[in-house]
């Protein structure tokens, strides 16, 4: 099996490859730990699409409809190790390199004014990931994977800037997604959450982006199953009772923060939980 065949079997199609020396190390300590006794020569960059269409109502960001992608990446990494023992290493959100920068250099896209990577096939509805390898670029394992020379480029149309109701494109601390993930709200934050109608995250800048008009749906079953696009007291309680809340993207922030936002928006309880 080649790596290209491995990715095809996982329905991951946006894949590229670059020499390790072309990447930028942003965390030397992590790099030292990850590459100890491992001579990294190549970086395989790829995009994990998560967009699912047909959902008519949601109050969480698209990426949070399904379970947390970290669980998917862990499963993918384990499959990779079984298929290609000893030749690959992975890191999810603990990568020692600039991941988005590596994806851009390998031709998988460019960063839009909203700060997200834009890909020609999937728009901005993607997670950026990479595998590190000690194999050279000309290894037969990499047959069918090439370093791309260019990717989708932001049009600079300012649609995202105009559509953002809070001015979050220019000031990230005003971004709705930033606000509703805060444990302690500042003055005016509660009103921002209430007006947005979003319990977790925000997709306004992505929804208005013309590069997302024809974004393809993900074919990966993980992101098509167990969807919870609406969070309220009932659905939140169900997740907790089922024991599946820890597998959700918002679980890292804690139940109290998510429940607080749901209460602000729905008014289902008269009192907010204390921060």
C-alpha cells in the first residue's frame, strides 16, 4: 500500500508533501521530544474536511456538529502506524511546526481575511493536519503524492469583514466565537451571545465567503454521524447522561460555560450558573 492509497481509503483527498526543512518550527521543545531518535525528512500535509450539508438549524459551529476531531485524528494515526510501522509520527494540536504555514507552502490553500485556510475543494471547512516521516521524498511509499505549487487564494472581497456583526475580523477579542468560549464574561458579552444565537463558535464569516459556496461535503463517516447541531438544556443533558459529552469539541471548556450560553440564548433557566 502507498500513502496515497491509504488516504484514499480514508476519503482524504487534499494531500501534499514538502521537505521537513521547508517548515517553520514554532516549538523547539516539542520538536526535540517528537523527533528524538527520529530523523524527520518529510512532512505530509493534508486537510480533513468536516462540512455536512442539509442541516437546517444550528446554534453551534459546523465543526462541532459531530464529535471532536481529535478522536478521529487519533484513530487515523493508529491506522497509519499499523499500515506503515515506524516510519511516521503525528501530533494533533501539539505540532512543533506552523501547521497552516506548512499547508500553504505545500499548495493546499491560502489564509483568508477571516484568518482561516481556504482550500479550492472544501473551502474553509477543514482541519489542517500533518504526518512526519523519516522517509525521503522519492520513497515509493509517497507515490501519487506531489508537492503542489499553488492553492486557492482569498479574493479579498471583504464579505467576511462586512458580515461580522461584532467587528471580530479586525479585532479577534470581539469575535463571537472568542466571546462565547470565555469562562468569565465581561460587560456586554452576554448581549453579544444573545444576539448571535450561538451557543458555541460562529460561522458567519465562513457562510458568507464566496469560496465556500461550492464547498464539497465530507465523505468521512466520523463527521457525518452523531450530529448535534442544536445545543439546549435538553440536548446538553442527553449528552451528559449518555456519557458522550467528553467527546464533543466544546467539552474542553466545560459544561458550565456551554450551559451558561444555552441559558442566555434560550432563557430556559432563570438563574445562570456561577463562573
